[in-house]
C-alpha cells in the first residue's frame, strides 16, 4: 500500500536550484508541429552519434516525433531494440509515482531515475537528452503545485545524473491571471526558458528587439482594453442589482466581482464551491444548484437557479445564471448573480 508523501500538496513551494550543472530547459509553444520539430532537434544529435535519448510524452506527440525522426533517416526500430531510444507514455509513467495527486519522491527516483540510469549506461560518456511533458499534463488538470514539485524532482535527479532535459507547456494554458505566480515559479526551476514560436529565436538582435517591442505594445493595448472592460462592467453593476462571477470547472473555484461578493457576504478573489454552497440557507436550494451545475458541465448549456441566504437578519432571494464556455479546451462557467427578493418580502 502506498503511503501519502510527507510533503503535503498544499504546502508552499520552495524554489530548488540544482547544485550540478544539468541542463533543464522549458519550451513554451502554440503549435504542436513546432514542439515536435523542437524535440527532434533536441534528441537527433545523440541518436545520430549512437548515443541514447529518452522521450516521455503523450501518444500523439510520441507518434509525431517518431515520424519526424524517420523522415530524417533514423532507424528507430533498431535503436529501440538496443535501448538507445526510450519512448514512454506520459500518462502511464505518471501513474508509476503519483500518490493521491502528488509526486512521490522515492517512487519517482525508482521509476524515472531508474529509466535515466539505464539510458546513461548505454549513452556512455555522451550527454543524454531527455524530453518530458508529464508536468504539462499535471498543469492542464489544474494540479499546479504538483507540476512545480515534479520540476523540482527532475532538478534533484539532475544532482545525481548528467542529462539534458527539455520540458514543454502549451502557452495557451497560462492565460489566467491567477497563473502568474506559478508561471514565474515554473520558469525559476529551469536553467533555460525558451519562448513560443512567435519569437524569432533564429533571427538577429535587431529582429528580436523589434519582436519584443511589438509584444510590449500588444501587451499594453490588451491591458488597457481589459481595464476599460472592467470599468464598463462596474458601471453596469452599479446601475443594476446584479454582479458577475466565473467558475473554473477543473478545480471548482469561483471568482466573484466585488458586488457579487458583497451580495453573498463572501470575500473577493477565489472561493471554493463548498464555501459558496455554505451561504445557502436551505439544503433544497443547494441540491437544485448542484443539479443545474451538473448539467452545465456537460456542454455549453445555460442554467438558472434561485436560492435564499441570510443577510443582516433578513432572508434574501438571489437568482444565479451561468453558461459554459471553453477557453482553449478548458471549461469555464461565466454568469451573473442578481437580488430578486420581492418588494413585499423586503418590507416585511
């Protein structure tokens, strides 16, 4: 029976810096074809010189990398038989060392560490290139801290073995404001950070500076539009008895506008589903809301529910509306909350 790791998944992440010079790069990308070409460039030199390489990726990416290597004239069958090219499924490998949603250090050392040791024995004095996207799978599931911890375990492994690791994340998975801290922590665990394909990595310094200036302009324009949009929403909320909210379906976390938070008597920022349900006065209202939420999870369906709360010694009737949207495949529910307490109930 596996025992829960001593390091709790909710504990604060402590940045880890490898004492050994072990290359650990991260590649952000927008298009899968760009990622596949990047991985191929990372491992081809070693495979072409009778060295070894390790790839731990999703099936679609593994198949695409195999096709790319074959197009470049590499005999993958013989290299796999010789143990020089180790290609493993990321999902299956994760199951080997994850315990209750958290990477177990001892199991990681035994599985991934054992894999790297075998590859190094074949590689001999040559540097061992590795590619892994297990961290990206954890990140996509909303397991941000677990992904960061796995990056740290790779760095710890790099203190014992010499290899060149490349990780990769879709840039689209970092679009929420709440991911800002985790994004910088992820970058901090790598010796090299490579931007997505929009940046001219192969260009000259002048081209790079122009690209950075363009990105800065776009960033400023987007931030200004976001600020104006927020002001428009505040004006609309001020003129009505309604507030806005959104819900991250993966981790069941609500984000409330200031007006919505005041109506519910809850804090602004992230609020768990459990905390939100707790403000409802009656269990029947909670059951009805959960049933509506269940239907909304299955697709782009609107839902409407009403529930009662106690506010300042009186019962208020609130109406909540929401609809499911998809942000690069990630489900998000957007909605409004309004006070529909009848006037006679307020007078009473």
